[in-house]
């Protein structure tokens, strides 16, 4: 006998398909929506329905935006000769939150993973190459993750742009602030030594 009404079960299954949402969390979210006023549920449904209509990719940096170009690309106060290359929009948000970077961005929407059939044509690398050549960019800051695919992507980009005479930099990796060195793993500690810089 089915205890959960079919409409509620469909919502649970829909929520369960979202990344990081298991059946238990999906059930909790569905029950919360069910208990909320009907107007809140209608607003949520309308916002979801509007999402793909209102949001598009910026034609310059490929971030999700309601305008084209996006607000960052259209901001004349940003440094126009440096591009920070990130894997996805979440990475851009994390960097922006620091307030430490004032240049432009380019979102790859992935990393190179030949074993999975993801090459330069499957992500936004060709668009980046065209953009760097057209916009006279002086520096590319590669901010891909320190995973094997992230490192492979960083190396690939470095080869392309160094051949063009563009300065290529990489985010430094190492010991997090406040961490005791004895608790760092070998790879993190080795990377911290490799990316060391002069004390000021």
C-alpha cells in the first residue's frame, strides 16, 4: 500500500535527483514545501520555471547571467588585461567573495578528462584562446582545482599561452591558514614547499 501521495512522491523523486540530496533530505524538503503556504510553493515553482528563460551564459566569460555581457564583464572598473580561468561558476563566486581579485573571468565549464571523452572542444578552451588573442590579455591566472584533471588543464593552458607570450600564473596551493603543519598530508606539504615565496 502506497502511504505517500503520488504527487508528493514525484516531488521527492525530483529533489532526490539533485546533487548531494539523498532520499531522506529530499523527503524532508518535500514535506517542508508541503507544509508551507500554497503561495510559497507557487512562487518556488514560478522561479524554477523562469530560470532557464531568464538566465543565460555571458557570451564573453560564460558565467550564468541575466544580462549579456554579465555585470563583471561590463564593469569598466575591472582590470581588463587579466583573466582568471575557473572550472565553474561556483569557483567564480568563491573568488569574488574574497574581494582580492579585480580582473575578468573565463568559465571553462569543466576540465580536461580524455578518459571520459572531455577534450578542449567539450569545454570553453577554444573560446578562451580566441578571447585572449582578440583582447590583448597580459596575464592568465589559472584557478583550476589541484585534482589530476585540474592540473592537466592548467598545464595544457600554460603550454598554449606561454607559446603566445602571455604570462600564465597559477593559484598557490599549500597549508591553510591556522593549520598545524604536522597535520598536513604529504601532497599538501610538498605543494606548499614548491609554491613558497619570499617573506616580506
